[in-house]
């Protein structure tokens, strides 16, 4: 794993790029569970593996238990085209029951920030809103394929959330992976 740690240093994330350079994906899924149950599920970092497609070979490297809160850093590995890539995120915002934001510290993107928001619905259930800002490395070459992969990851996530919570209704995703500006 020493090689992965060295690679992680080379893949450190810089400051947030200009808004116009970022790709943005937004998605909403309604689950039938209560906001408390939904928050509890997302507060367990181990559940991230359940929400990630198998083709990424996603593995959490940080030893459990992981205590989620502002400042928590989590190490992962994904495998792309047979090559393991280290990924480290930090929880920048932690508002229990409402939202949290994780940001890539090092990994496959020049920039990655993911807001998870949870809204109670009248009559029961929870709306899970995801908003991801990302900027691929070598974007002039990789942007179309990376944007497509991010959409696929979140389509899988929506499907898996519905399966896990036995969802019966869904909000159409709003996906925008075009650059701003």
C-alpha cells in the first residue's frame, strides 16, 4: 500500500476551480424511509460500498469504525482499467439530519465536492438530494467519458437506494454535466 500512499500525494486536490470550469451533477431520489433512518444509513461510511457500482472495485481503506463528523477523513481505493487509484475525502460540513458535504483531498479528480441533503416529505419518506461539482483530470481529453461514468455511478446509486429502501416512487433526476458559463 506504500505505492498507493505515494500516488495519493501526487493526486492532491488544489483550491476550488472557477465555477465555469466545473461540471455539476444534481440528482434527487425519494425513499420511503424516515429522515432519521435515511440519515443513519448515510452516516455509516461502510454503506458507501453498497451505493457504488462493482465495476469501480471500491474499497474503504480507513479502518472501522469511522466516526462521521466535520473533519473526518476517509481513504478509499477505486480501480479503473485495472489500475488502483487512491482517493481521500474530508467531511467539510456535517449537519446531522439535514446534510453533509464531502470533498476530495486527493484522488482521481482535479476537484470533487459532493453535497448530500435529506428532506422530510409530507406523508412520510425522505428526498435525498445529491449535488456534485467535479472537474476531471486532463479534462480536454477525459471530460466526456468521466461525465458519463459519473452519471452511471449516480444512476446505480439511485437504483440501489430504491432497492435498499423498497422505493415505490421516484423523482426524475436532474443531471447537468455541462460546464458552466
